[in-house]
C-alpha cells in the first residue's frame, strides 16, 4: 500500500508550444538471461518530456521504469531507437561528446550514493572537480549556492554518517545540481525515507523546478508522490508504455490499473484537503468566539 503524504502542491505550468526537451524515439532494451534466453526490459516505445515538466514514470516492480530512466543519460544504452536531449541525439555522440552532454543531466538515487569519506562540501564539489572548469573561488561559491538551495549550509563540514536520510538525499540533490543541469533524473528518491522526510525532499524538488526551471523525471512506485509532485505521468507494464496523461486531467478515462489507482489517490487527497480546511475553519471560529 502506498504511503499517504498529506500535503498539497500547486503544479507549475509547462509553457505550451515548446519542443520536447527529452524525446525517446522507439527505444528498446533486452537483457540476456543466464539460461540462454532474454528479458525484454523495455519494448520499443516513444516518449516526450517537455521543458519544465515534472514527469513521473510508474509501474510495478520489473515494469522497466528504472531501465527507461537510465536510457535518458545512456547509463543503459538502448538496443534500438534514439535518445534526444534538446535536439541532440545522444546515441550518436563520441565518448567525449557524451561526457560533455551528461553535464546537462543530473541524477539522484534511492540509496544516495554519497562518498562516505568525503564531507558534504566535497560531495557536492565532486562533479565540478571532474570537469576542471572551476577555479577555487568559483567552486566554493557554487557549492555553497547549491547547499543553500537545499537548506544545508550548516552541514558543510559534516560527513554522510552524521546526517539523517533526508539530509543525505538533499546532499545528493545539491551534488546533482552543481553542474547546472537542464534535467534531473530521480530513481525512487523517497522510497527509503519516512513520510515526513519524503515531504521535505519533494518540497525541495518542487522548489528546484520552480526556481531553476529544471526538468525532472522521477521513477516512483508511490502514487501519493506522483499526485503531490508530477505534472505528467507515464504508466509502464512489462516494458510497455500503457498510457500517459497529465496528472491534473481528471476527465480522461484511465485504461491501466495504476492509472485508476492514481485517480483514486487524487480523490482521497481532495477529501483530506477538504477535511483539513473544515478543521481549520472550525478552529478559527472557536478562536473568534473566545
């Protein structure tokens, strides 16, 4: 059962008429099996993600959502098809060109993937030192800017072992943002966190989307996360794209089980919102009576 996350977000509108920032064209991925067979992780599918969207990929375990996400930055290279980022086909780039293109794509993971023997500062600085484009003053300024964005300027000299799960994830977000990416890929970023910490991380991601205009693609199995954060969602089943729709589109008929469950989640959240508003109204009336 999905965890309930009782807060409500006004989604940022996507600018109409813009070409997609990410375009997957007939991509597919098959993995060999030890017995000599093969597993179709992603069947040929096409998908567009508009600039400024928060795009959710949902599906049951093994549906292919994480594999599809990792195709966007070519951590998983598709067997067929094209991966377009801002009009550039990543599958046709040389290794050097791909390294440069990946600076436009940040990524955060479920288990944070922080350097345990490095401070928070050094973790966030790590991708900047790889490219060697920053002097010390500029690097220091950028690291502090990113830590301020995620609310962790007081943890600069701490080590990961000294941080909570939510703080670790915010460090990972700051690290992903350090090179100023256009896209942030999130692979189950809240599944290891409790509900209150999930709320904080999602609010951080929303702030990043609103303030910086970073396009976010997030894999999650938590429908409450989709409802709270995403503007559009795609449903995967057994490697196939079953349907996609705007989260705020309540008129369309959902053809997948998860699509229908997401609609139920929306209705439940609206009831909770109305209940909370009623409680607050009663409390205000009681204060006025006193």
